[in-house]
C-alpha cells in the first residue's frame, strides 16, 4: 500500500479499496502466524485478538462502502 498516493488522492473509492487490500493482507499474515505452535498461549490469544480487530475493521469498511 503506497501511503503517499493514498493520502494525496481525492478519490474516496481508491482510498477505501487500498484500505481493504491492506486489511486483507494483514489478516492473511496473522493467519499464517497463528498456524505456529506457541509455548505461551497468552501470546497466541493476543495475536488472535489483534487479527479479530482487523477483521472487524474490514467488515466496517465494507459496510461503509455499501452505504454509498
């Protein structure tokens, strides 16, 4: 995701599309990390909580897009 072009763009749909792409990439990375066996279960729970937060943000972004 090219942040400079996102923030200088005046096209809201382009900004939203870039956000969706970034969130999907982050979720994929979190899923790969969660496949690892953790010695400390609390660390796995923290990573899962962060992934869930990103998924919620993605759902919100998509819902806002549908409202337009």
